């Protein structure tokens, strides 16, 4: 499963570089594309920072609940013998 996901990421990376090189050949930059959609690099960076600022406390709160629950379940689970 992890190997398949890694393979997909490698293919995506290669495809993105190829498309980026093709667009660069036509003198199209990332800033131009973003401006055509009404975004700026600074606005996207602000959006990402706000997203992490919102998600991180929620992630930590969920982890503070889930990790002890997982640990208790793991410790109380009867051992399995493989033979």
C-alpha cells in the first residue's frame, strides 16, 4: 500500500515537472496563472497559514483523546499466538 502511494507521488511529481516545463516554454508563469484566477502568492500563503492555525489545535485535541484510548485498547487486548 505504501509502495503504491509512493509510486503515485513519484508519477505526480514527474508529471508536474513536465507540465511546468511545457508551460514555461510558452512563457507562462505560476504568478500569471494565480493572477488569472484572482489569487496572489501572498494570499495563498496567508490562506495556508490560517488553515494550519485552525487545524493544529483541533489535531492536538483529537490526539490527546485518541492516543490514550488506543493505548488502553492495546494494553487490554489479549495476546495472539501465531504458530
